[in-house]
C-alpha cells in the first residue's frame, strides 16, 4: 500500500519501514514517498504509529531501550539507516518540533534559539546573533521577543514557547522539519499563528506534520497520509483524500466513524 | 434540598469537627516531641560551648590538661573532609550519571542497589576496611587513610542524589537536545547536568555535612594528633574525635573544649544546611516549566 503515481521530487522515501518496542510491532512495513518542499500530513487514530513513524525518520525511536527499526529510509536517495551513517548527522538534517513545547528552562531565549549551534561548538558572537534573529523572524517570534532575549525561555506563553522551539529547530538549518502535533497543546489563536507559520515554511523546508486534527490537515497540508494500526492505508493529495478517498477505512475515519 | 446538618453515615458534623481538632492536637504534640531532643541538644551545645569560644581557642593548639585551642582538630577535619570530597565527588557524580542515563544495563542496576546498601553501612566497618587496606600496609595511622574512609562515607550519598537529580530532568529536554543533532554525551553534560546542577550541589553539600560529623571511620584510620598537619601520612586531629576523647576525659577544661568543638561543628552544619536550603529553592527552577 502507499504507491504514489505522482510526479514530484522525493525528499524522503521509506521502504518496508518496520518499528517495534521489544516484541510489539508498532509500524508494519511502511512504503511512503515524502515530496520535497511540501507539507505532508500524517493522520490516523491514536496508536496508529504516526508518531513512531516520524521518530524513525530522525532516528529518535531507536534510543528508547528495547526499540528496534528494520527497513530503509532514504533521505535524498541515501539510507539513513545505512551501516556507516552517524545518527547525529541525520538529526542535523532532519529537525523535530515536539507536541509539548520544550525550551531549555535554564537558558535564555537567545541561548535557546542558538542551542543547536552553541552545543556543537559555534562560538562566534556575530554568527550567533545573525542566526538568532533570522530564526526568530522565520518563526514569527522576533518582534515579540527582540527586547527580552535574555529572559528565561520558560517565561513565554505556550504558543510563544512553541514558536521558540520552531526557531531553535530552524537555527540548525535542517532540510526537513518533523512536527509532532505541534498545536495540540495550544489555544486556537496560537494554533492559527503556527499554522500560518508552517504554511510559509514550506518554501524552504520539507515538512511532515503529524496531526489528529483533520481540519488542520485540510487547511495546511499539500499531501496527506492515512495510517491505521501501523500500516499506511492511503496517501494522496489532501483535497482528493478528503473528498474522494479510495479506501473504505480512510472514508470511515474521515467521516468520523472511529478514532 | 435536604439540610446539610442531617445525620449521615459518616457521623454528625459536630463529631467530625471534634475529630479534626483532636487530630490537629495530636499532630502538634508529635511535632513538639520530635523537636524536644533537638532543642535540648542545641541548647546544651550553645550554653556549654559558648564559654569556650575565643580567638586563641579557634586558632591555638591544645595545652595538655588546660583549656587550650582546637585549631589542630579544625584543620584536620577540614583537610580530611576536603580530600575525601575530592575523591568521592568525581566518582559519585560519575556513578550517579551512569545510574541515571543508562538504567537498563545490568551493571547499572546492581551497582545502584549496592550503592544504596553502602549508604546504610555502619561506618565503623568502613574504618576497619580502610585500616586493612591502607593503615596496615603503610604501618601508620594517617590523614590520608582518614580521608579515604570519609570518601567511602560520602560516595553513596553523592551518587544517590546525583542519580535522583538527573532522573527528574524531563525526557523531553533530552529529546529536544538530541533532535538538534547534539551527540548524547554532550546532551548529558550540558543539558541534563546543566538542568540538574542545583540538585547535584545539594547532594555534595549533604555528603560533606555528613562526613564532617563522622567519628567511627576516623578512630581506626586517622586516629588523632595534637599538632597541625605536617604530612598526609601522619595521624591527624579531627573535631568528632576531639569531642569523643576530651569529652570523655576527667578534666573539666578538656570537657569544656569538647563542648566548644561541638559548637563549632554544629555551627558548620547549620551553615551547610542553610546553603542546601538556598540551593533547593533553586533546584526546581530547572523544571518549573513542566509544572
């Protein structure tokens, strides 16, 4: 399942991607192509494996004790699970924003944004200031925090914290941005701001957005993948998936019959 | 609507109020009883020790059976506790990091368990152990042996509090760092320890406070000396030992010196524990965002 007859440059392609926690199989062979510089939503009921899927793409899943991954995930044609591939290098090209905002509480806003650089040895003040402003602008947060960059990262509101985390992820200049239900902990106003932000980000980044909110997917995503019980059921352009789903399971999910 | 004062199966309102008051009284009595020993001891130490305090007392050496100074004991305690900490802190923090960040390994589990057992060990047995491995081969009681014995006292405390302080750093912060492409060791060093550092400091101070008051480990290792330290491989004085020896002597002057030394020790504990309270106030600054 999941063959795509579309013509688009593929940024990420998974082949037979399987993920397990000890003996429990959570992802059962996913073949999916993610288009470059577009927003792809990954949807499905709780427990369908959507979060595990993106955690496999930045090699975070394997860090849980007892977690295993099989199959391939190709980034620009190269398997990120290849023999000599350094997972740390993969994570610098594929960034992640989490469901609950997680700024580093002991660091200032400025330090938070440039954390990905400072923790990797970048010390030049001019570079850090330039990157900080660029990233904060990119995350629609610059105007709100430009006068209080030395305040604690935790002193911001929830929506601002999440934009701070997005800025922090952007600062390392990844090619792909994985977003795990980034708005689920936020109020509607903050959600709207971040959705607008995400729509603008796709010009420069390939975005994979896990969401359980169908309205959000239809607002924001160019393509949508529907997962169920660890399998990819359907993948299509968002409008087509919602209006004329090919699979019965997809149709039942969209019309609210479960999940 | 039925009256709120009706008889319910849990008793009348009046009976519940009386029970509440009775329980409050019992709790306050219990607190009072618990405080009584502490208050009596501190009162004794202050009233009996204060007369001994003077500059010559704190800076001079013992004068036979007269009221001399305790500077040798102060120096001895300071040197042995500091040296013991220099050994125990790196090893303890390292162990604590390992227990916290690699909990799934069997060595980690066994060592952590052993650590908890060691924390409850009678310290006289630690003294015997160090006597066998250091004092006997070197054929001398020494400050070094005393420091090693104290380091064994401190080690489990440092390891345990380090482990617990790091464990409460949320997983989400570790993942945030890893997702930025920061290697695991740097994540542990800069983010995990950076966030848990006040807990670590607390653990170290608690271990130092504990070691400063220990007598049994020193009896068989450092023994005692009435002079300032000239070599780490000679016996050394210590405040707890002085209290034990002079306090048990038949000479009033020496007993007074013992009370004075006790006051110095208690004052040191107080300063240390106040520092701990200061750090605890900041301990949760790192995780307040999650609450």
